[in-house]
C-alpha cells in the first residue's frame, strides 16, 4: 500500500487553505505558483465531487424513509417535533 495518506475532504480543504494562505501572503515563489494553482484546482474539483456525492446519498437515504429533501432556500422549523403530528 502507498505511503501517502488517502485524500479526504478535510485534508483537501486543509491543503487548499495552506495554498491560499501562501498565495495571499506572497510567500510562494513564482517557480512553484503554477504547480500550486494546478493542485488547488484539483483539490477544488475533488471537494465539489465529494459534496455532490454526499448530497446524492443523503437524498437517497431520505427518499428511502419517505421524506423529501429540503429545497435550497426553504426555511427549517426550529421546533423539534414540528411536522410529526
């Protein structure tokens, strides 16, 4: 098995934050800037895919128990038992 750790959403976000911080503080040398931008692009796509996959799984799970997933922008009731009776 590879020595590298498996990329997770949390690790990808952490690495993205590091890259962004280096770019914003101009502590990255021009010679590696292109490489870091390409890596950031990959990480962003990885995170987007992970989020889409999770969204699909949640919608599927909700449909299996007979609940409709909430639409974007809809309000959630703050009462814990709202809609149960």
